[in-house]
C-alpha cells in the first residue's frame, strides 16, 4: 500500500515535470499551433523545425515571455512561466546557425512545478534549390525532482517551391532520452514527436498570407508509453508588408488526442495572435502577442489561457513570402529592358499597368541575400557644354574580398528590390570585376542612349564576395546640373 501511495504521489508531481514542459513554443507558433513548423521563419521557429535556418537571412535576436495558466491541477495557486532568449545568424554559402536558451518554472513559493532549463544549438542550410535540412542538439536540466538532465536532438527537412507550395517533416527528441538519474525509482523519458505538414503562401503586394496544415504523432507517458495524434490548421496574414510599419495576424485550431495525467483525452483548442513590425534601416523591430486555450477541462469549467509576448530585432521581421518564388529566379537580361515611352521616366503612359517605384526611405531586399556594408560615397558633376562626366568616389569602411560589383543609378528609390524591378527602373548599371575602384566615372547617358536631364537622382552600390554573399550600401542622392 505504501508503494502504491508513493507511486500516485509521484505521478501527480510529474505532471509538471520535464515531460510536460518540453514542448517548446514561441509567440508566433503559439498563435497558430504546431503547424507553424512548416514556416518556422524566426528564432523560436527553429525549435519547431531546424531546417528553417536554410531560408533565414542575416541575423535576428529574440526575447519571449509566456505567462502560462496553472491548468487548475493543484489545490494551491500556481504562477508558471516560460522565458526564452534566441539568436540566429545566416551566412550565404555556409548556412544558418541558432542558439535558444529557455527556462520554465513557477514564481510561487509553494509549487509542484519543476524548474526546467534548455540550451538548444541548431544548424540548417539549403542543399539544393528549394530544399533545406537542419538539426538541433538539445540539453535539458531539471530541478525539484532531484537534479536530472537529458540530451537529445531534432531533425527537419523542408521544401519550398517557386509557386508557393511548402512541405516539411520534422522529428523532435528522436532518441527519446531518459532523464537521469531516476526520481523515486520512476523512469521518465522525453516525448518523441514526428510532424508532417503542407502549406501554401501567397503574396499579393499589399498583403500576403500563409495557409498551413499539419499532423503530429507523440510518444510519451510516465508509467507506460502512449501514442497520441493531433492535427492543426493555422493561417497567418501580413498587411502592407513592404511598408515601414506592417501588421500581422494569425490564428489556428488544434484537435485530436493528447495525454492528460497518463490518460489519453480529447484535445481541442484554438489560438490567435497579432504582430506589429517597424523597419529601422535594414533591420526590423517586431512585437508579437499570442494567446491559446489549454485544451483539457478544468475543475470549475473555465477556459484557461496562455499568453505570449515576444520582441524580435534583426533582418527580416516580416516573412518575405515572395522570396520563395524569387530566390532561384535568374536575372533578367539587360536586353529585356524597355524604357517607358514618355520622356518623364517615372510617369508611365496613361492606362499603363506598370506602376512607378515607390519613393521610400528604405528598400526591402526581398530575396534576403543581401548584407549591409558601409561605404562613404561622394559625387562630382563635371560639365562643360556637351561634355559631361559624373564621378562617384567610393571609400569602403571595411575591406571586402569582392569578385564583382555593380553601381545602379535610379530616378527614385526602388522599394521592392528584385531583378525584375532593377531591370525595369535602373537608368544605368555600371559594373566590374574584383574590388570596386575608388573612382567610377559615368557620362550621364542612360541605358537607352539618351542624355539624362538635370534633376535629382539616386544611386546604390552592390557587391558579391568570394563566398557568394551579396552586399548592398544605403541609398545616396545626387543632383545633375
């Protein structure tokens, strides 16, 4: 009888141990459900699917706080929490790297919730057009039920087509590691999860949307192993994604069977979230909020909620859905360029479907392959009668081992940077091999052979280094007399 009572007490306690806390989530995923692993395009998404690192550009850092409900399991008041810090870095030709540190526990002095610490190192890269693979190494430590720890790893594989179709498969805690040492003779293992999902993304310019559907199998349990299945539908929408200020909204619904105190129970819950993104130069500052319902019934019939708040800073706060189509698109040849019929270059003829580029302070490099580099640049206009020379003085603030460079001249800043937009609006492209020279000379004649009139113009310098990484300067303005 004593052994039975002890076992029952252990089971009650272990419902708040590492098995319950191991489902790692973030504010964006919390607002959709686990189908988010199909996208997984921010630092917390790496915990769902490490192969997403193959599509991230530049770098990002993220802080997240999850105010969890107490699930009404205990007779006393609990105050559980989950906190996260993450950083990702992508280098073209090498792949993406990520580090996530998480802690879950309770602020209550009298608590049945153990303190869990996670350290997760991840790597992912594209190995073929559209295909990316990744892996995560995880280390977990737990206090309260003795000092216990476990090491495990995750794998992920994702395919993104040019037509907006996405497919992904991921496995979490592949070895289903055992927490060591045992607590009171009870062996406890991390839950193993396998996920399969499909998605479709669409970019309509002023808005973009993602539709995701996924299924998950979980192997978990304390006294014996149970297998449960869940299904999740999630959707995410972004409005004015190429503007300085953008708004995102998401929702999701999960249903199926889950494990509740070692008993398979019906699982049904919804989630929702909202995001606000503000562009700061080449980077973004994004605030995410999400809530989700905990699916199991409470003693008083209430619907407990989890609340998530996350702040992310770095390259690519708004997912660039269009990049899935453009990433492997070949550059438009210069011969395709057709100058507008009207003398005023950025006033297309009446009834034309061609829209002029947006004059905006910042450019959105949609392919996300570009990194920022600073160059001090000046322009001198040397004119005398029909003789005109414009000299661009280039002084890089750091040395790049570039094998090619291009200097573009525009009448206005091109907001949505892509090969199509460049081919349509660039008045002049001056390019060369190796390092950019100190002086670049231009005769003021556009690509169609006409002498450009006096007025204000803009130019930008891009370069590619020996490893295939792309760089771009900020916009510079100059005046033709």
